């Protein structure tokens, strides 16, 4: 009888274990992301085990802040014309100067089109993009991708394995919903730890260069009480959408861009705390849009994703 009970208990737990396995889709990507980028050397670093419900404690890492990453509309960015398929871009400011990164995110995959820019055009993977993740991304997924930049004489092949999930402890905080990706390329093994919601890299290894990169999420609205807060509703919308703020803006510029970075709405407005301002996407097709709001000094203080049904 006891044996039957143990078996029954085991089968009762199986669905719970399955639910605990994080899955990533394209909807986990935050198109309004901003963060701080840190570096440290990889002396003595060990990635730890693979498998379910792991805890990786790297709280003792001695991090150096190198710069910041800020998502920007593709349209108007320096190399937008070079990447017509890009629907996500961000700017890095910090050590080494300013760089721009261009990605293409679809329901099926996350592609890296450009690894980085300064004042001149840099690595361009548009002809053969680098796939960072395939969606839905589930525990145990293995895929191989071949990619080649316009500067490479031959293509590179890499194998990616979603080999673990669990809790990651860093000097920047403790993250409980994390997946790990094992990357094997040119005989070298590296690892990426991703936060699941929103989906972004928390920790990346470049062991052939003895270095580690750490990203801290600083997206507006994540808890800094000194920053204005906003509400945007309904979202998704059938056409009309309302915006309110807890801060007065004597002069603000609101812009809405489509998924390819084309500006479709622009307004200069006065926002009073608590008052709703109505925006209209009635004449736009269904899909993904991005709203930005800049203050009187031209500083962007809001970036949000909008879904037009």
C-alpha cells in the first residue's frame, strides 16, 4: 500500500515539475529596455552544473561599470538604412565610445544583425544573421546556427543548449527566474544566463578573453521613486489609447513608431498630473508599435510597447 502511495505522489508531482521549467517566447522581450553594463575578469570562474532548479552564487564578483544600454527607435538611428529588417535597436554609451546594436525579433527567433558600431559601420550579419534564441525556448532545447558577417571570410557554426534553469546570485541582485544557455563555438564553451521576464542577458562569459559581462536592468518604472510614473491603457488597443503621468510636463513630445521604426504619430503636448491624453492608432494596421515621450529638454523619459489589435 505504501508503494502505491509513493507512486501516486510521484505522478502528482510531475506536472508541478513541468510547470517549474521556464519557457521563453518573443513576448518576453522588453522593447523598452535600459540597463547598466559591467565587466570583470574570469579568474577562477566556474559555471557550475547543468540541470533543473540550480543555484549559481556569483555574488563575490568584483564588477566594474563600463557603460549603459538604452533601447531606441530604429528609425532615426545612425545605421537604420543598413538594417531594414531590424525591429529592435539599442545604444551603448560608455568606455570605448558610443555603439549601436540592431536586432530582429520574430515569433520564431531572436536574431542579432549587428554586434556593434562606433562612428563607422562595424560587423554586419544581415546576410547571415546570428540566432541568439529560438522560440519557444524550452529546457533541453538544442539548436545549431551558422552565421557570417560581411567581414568574415568563412561562416561560423555554433551549438546552443538550454541546459539549466534556477536562481542566479550576482552583486547586482538575486534573480529567481533564470535560464542558462551553453554555447559551443570553435571548440570553446561559453555560457549565457538570461532573465526570463523580461528576457535579457544577466551574465555572459567570454572565457577565451578571460572576461565576464553583467547587465543590470534599470528600465524606467522599475522602482525608482524619483522618476515619473506613467499609465498607458488599454493595451492592447483597438485604436485609441490613453496616457497619464504623476508628473507635470509643460512641454512634452510624444512619438509612436511602427515595428520597422517608421514614425506614425507625433504630438507636442502639455501633460498635467493625473490628466489623460488620448492618442489614436485607428488608421494604423494591427501589429507592434513603440511609444516614446521626451521632456522639454529632449530627454526621453518614457518608452513603451503598444499592441494594435
